[in-house]
C-alpha cells in the first residue's frame, strides 16, 4: 500500500503503522494569509493510520504540497503533506503523529453510523 510511503529524511528511520479502513467524508483546507482557510474541498477518507491516510478526491484538483485535513464529526484540523497521487487516490502523511485515541473515536463513530 502506497498510502503515506515517502522518502525518508536523513537520519530518520522508516516506520510502518497499522492501517484502518474507514469511509468518512472529510474536507481539505487550503490555508491562505493569516492562517485562514482560503479554499475547502470535499474528499472521502478511505484509510487512516497514526502516520497518514488515503483519500479519494477530485483528480483534477490542484493541491499544494501542504494543507490541513478535517474529518466530519471532529473539530480537529490536522496538518498534512501530499505524498502520493494517482487519479482520485491521494496519499498523505500527517505532519505530526495523531493519537490512537482519535483513531479509536473515529472507528467507534463509523461503527455507530452503521458504515463499518
């Protein structure tokens, strides 16, 4: 899976995290001046781990290398870097590892909505 596989930085070891299948709407936030959202695009979260995620979005959408991701049902905005793009598939890496608690809440919310 090429979800968030990226070139390692010098002195950084490569780590693989457990992936969880999810189908949850989300928004890609492009930040403008003064850290205010400049543009918002809809996407679908397909997989997530504490290190990154796989999204489905419009293949014609031009995205910068850095942006924020907000999952529906959560107020958190996670800083992301685009790592992989092929058609509608967009692999991202989170700028900071997200907590396992966030993933647990996301899975519980998905289960409660009957989509898992």
